[in-house]
C-alpha cells in the first residue's frame, strides 16, 4: 500500500461562534461550507442567484447524455479533496489521456513531424516558464515568453506560425485569459495534486446533488447587498432581506470585480485592490452531440492553427469515452473568447465548430442531434470561467481575497485559494477553511456522501 498523500486546510484565526450563517452562492465552495456548518448543527441558509446548485460545476443532459458545462476534470487525484468526494459518492474517475491529435493551418494539414515537436515544446515551455520570465526581466506577459522561446530557436515561416498558435493555446486554455495579459512569472503558481487529469463519469452533478441534499438552498435569489456591523449581518436579495450572525460570500471573482454586491460599510481597500489586480478567464465550450460515432481515424483532438484568430475555437476534443455517447467539445479562450465570441450567435458558433471538425477529420460531419454553447463570461452571475493572474498581480492577491472583514463577513471560492485557484480542489478547500474559521471541524468527505471515521482537519490531512 502506497504512502498517504496529505492535503491541508490552512489554519485560520477563529471568529465569534456563529448562531446563523448565510452562504452566498451554491457552487462547490458554498455547498462545502454550508454542509460543514449544517452537519455541525448550525442554522444555514444558502442563497443562489441562478436556477441550479453547483455554480460553475454544472451538468446538463443533452439527448440523455450527461455533459459538464464548466468544471469537467479532476486535476490530480492523489491528495485531492475533489477526488476523495467523488470516490465517496461512488463516481468512477477515468484518466484522460488525449489519444491522438490532428492539426490544420492555412496550408492544409500540419505534418506530424511539425505537430509532435510543438506539443513536446509546449510542455517544456510550461516547465521553463518561471526561468524564462526571469531571463526576460520584470513581470512579462505570457506572449513575451512565447516569442522569446520561438526566437531562441530561430523558427520562421509556417513552422513559427504553427508553434506560436499551439504554444499560445497551451497557456490560454489553462488560464482562460489572453496571452498578452497573463503573467508568465505567475501563470503556473501553486501546486496541484499529483496523478494527472481524470474525468468523473456522470459529471459533477452527483457530487453537487449529494452535497446540497437536506440544505436550505434558495435558488433564483441574487444577492445585491451585504450589510454588516459588529454584531451581525443583513443580506439583501431582489426579494427580501435576511439576518444572521455571519455571512460567507462565495460569489465568483467576476461578480465581485463588477461590484454586483454592495458591501455596507464598504470593504477595506485591500479587497478591492486584489479584485482589481486579478482577472477572470473566458474559457468557453461549444458542445456537439451526434447520434453515432464520427469517423475520426483514431484521433480524439482536432487543432486549428489560425494566426489571425489564434483563440477562435482552436481545439475540438472527443469526450465520447467518458459520456457513453458521441460528444465533441470545442474550447475558446483569450481575447477572442472574451471580445469576439459574445458577438456571435449560438448557431454561428456551432457552425464554426462543425467547420473545424470537418476540416480536421477530412470528412463530412453529420448534423448534431443536440448542441450547447456556454456563456460563462456573459452570465451576470459568473462573469467568467475562473480566476487567473495577470501581469501586475501575485498569488498574495488570492490571500487578500480570503481575508474576513469585521469578524462577520467571510469569503470562499477558488479565487481565495492561492495554491489551488482555478480548481474544484481550491473551491472545496476554501469552503472547509471558512467552516473552520467559524469554529467547525468538519469531516471530509462528509457523511452525506459516505460515513467516515477520520476527521481530516484534526491532523490537517486526508487520504
């Protein structure tokens, strides 16, 4: 039996013991905090702006097939609270090893002897990003690192075009934001759990449903004001105002940046400054479901190399082996996703994805039986996919986002975990962190998933 890997919930200073807690947001951070408080016997009300639990971990069924619109992977399973939870709820986790790629540019199919080195170099560039940033000096954007990398190797012509787009995509797919904005020095800060990327069969819905079971979750309740004093809080939605001893705000960073929730009295400048320095990515999906498997000749990934629009749906991935049906998903990110994609209709985005598939696979593509286009960046309740570190920011900004105010207003969410930001690991751990700040020592996975004897927070470890 191998060694147990540890994951830690940060030790935090306790606030006054709660009598009633309002949790703003029913994403994984909010559900985790609410579950821990509820299981400890504390009255909790969860106010969710949208019509579903899970937040950006949202699973829908297209033609009867479960598909995740947002969070879809578990990035590392050794010492991962997300993996622990999925195992407890009975979901199978399947390793995601992209099987084969084909790429096209304006000249036609990109030869494998050009494509394969580009993929290998992308991994090397990721590993060397911090050293490269130091060599460039200052706090350079990702694009400067890509250009420096290409210049050092003397690449020109078609080879340079292909490598520039593919290397850019590797970064932008991770951060969700444009390579001209993302910080090369910090883009890969933090340490994810080990073990590679896994996909939960059935999506995130089994987990979010189990976490929310029995909780007082009130949907379609967007919060627009949080008022706080030394003795308690009042939280106002478009329908009514609720009182409590504490509030845990788990609204996404994009919502906080937009000042969609007014705090009275206002929060310290440190919070606003941190929100201002951090950014939200715009990683979006176009999902296509077919009534039968496509003739992909063993390829599960189609890449499109377009230097004029490098972020315009550059990759379409076959996820059929995880869904039980024929499902392909296209991804966009960067400036194109944030600025140009919102101008396009769903039909236009689906048509562009089908065009990418037909070109990449070299065959006619049948009409899909179901489609879905995500619009996380356009949704007023999310305003983006997940947080990232732009030039001029630092991981310390995530810590600032996590600071409680007045002993009454607490914060959780992936953007408040400096080590696991952007991930469901970070969202879950942040919820546990704030439950602990309120004096609760929760069991993880919680009893609503499966009974466990071990308290991970007692020793700061979990298996």
